[in-house]
C-alpha cells in the first residue's frame, strides 16, 4: 500500500466505536464529528456552548438520521468543568476508541485562564493534557485506542519558555498561538514515547489542517478581514478538507504511531493528508520530558502511564 494514500470513503465501518471530539460544534471539530458519524461511530461532541452543540448535532442528523450523537458540556478554560465531565461520562460509557483534542482559540486578546495561565496555552494545550489524563483509562479499555492532538504549521512560531507570556506586557498573540501548537505537538510525540515504553496498545498522533477556513479567525482585526478573504480564496482549504488530516490520523491502520499528519501541498497549506515533518524543537525528547513535567506541576497531577495501565 502507498504510505501517502488514504481514502476516507473506503475506510471500515465504525459501528460500536466511540469518539470524543472537543470543540465539536463548528469548524474542524464539527466536520470531524460529522465524518465519524457518517461511518456509524458513536460521537460525543464536547462543546462549551450547549445550544450551539445541539444545533450542530441536528445538522448532522439532518444528513445522517441514524447517527448516534451525544452532546456534552465542556469548558476547556475551566479545570472544574473538565473534572466534572469524568463522572458523567463514566455513567454513560466504559470505552473511548478515539480522543480528538481539537478545540482551540487563535490569537485572541490577552486573557488568563485559571488565574495564571495565558489563554491560548491553557485552552489549546494544557486543558487537553488534563483531559487526556482523565480519559486515558477509558481509552486504554479500547483495543484500538487512538489519541489525536491538533497542532498547526504555526508550531514553528513557538518556543519552549512556557511561562514567558503570562502578563499583558509580555503577551504576543502570534507567538503565543505558535507556542500552544508547539506544545500540542511535543505532547503527541512524548505521549507516544511513553506509550511505547510501557507497551501500551494505545497510539498517539498529531495532525494539522493546513490553512483551513474556520472560525479560529474571529479575532483577526477588522481591517485584515478583506485581505484574509482574498488569501482564503486562493490558498486555504475548507474545513472538510482540513479535517481529513485528523481522519487519517484516526483511521489509517498503516500509520506509524507518533506520526504527524498534514496536507501534501505547497507549504502544507492544503492538499491530501500525508505524513509531514516538524521542527527540531518539537522532536527533542528532552523538551518532551520537560513539557510533561511542567504540565503535571501546573495541574497538580501525576500522569504516570505505567501506573495507569497496570
């Protein structure tokens, strides 16, 4: 089989598989949820706005009336919301086959979450680290469990000084977005190293959508929007095509665990989903260890895979 060939349309039926998707009511999360539902997976759509989440569910049901979709409340800016989700989920399910850490914000005005963490790093990465930790026993229950973290070509803007931008004076919205997406990628790689070391059957991947037309651009300045619309027309792909990288990471049985999937075209802006590379910072195991330990300290947890799979 060609390593760079993936046909979503011919992938296997996903009946009895359970997928959990964050940020599922719009953009890439919505398209990922819809495609999984079209393959008969049970899809848990995690949304901060339940009204919008239920509207998104109805849009999917209009197209796939037999789809099994559940909408749950999840505010990734709140640790309490993430912790409150777990007992609710355990009453409903005992296995998660696919975890898609998709939700994110892009270049918003300065804000802190949980009182001390810059919002992009907190929401895009750290909340998903905590979510993965809490859901890991359910993912481990699946013989084919996969975890996909959404990164970006913007990971190249980031650095590993995780506490650098927590004040208005030091905030750089572009740098912070890149930093958050670099953290997501480092996490995906480090997670796979630890899964491999413990001989877990769970697999970790990262994916990026290229330049995809989603509501992430809501914080672009008004004067920039006409320019963005022109750029989108020629260089961006729609959210459906952008979500194909995630779908390949979830469903391609031939992928090497720890792979990073993105578009095949010019500068990875758009195109078919293929295995792509990333910068040396993201691949350095030392950075992986440091990020993992920093995350545990920030959250007050011990994400010990060896202990969790005993």
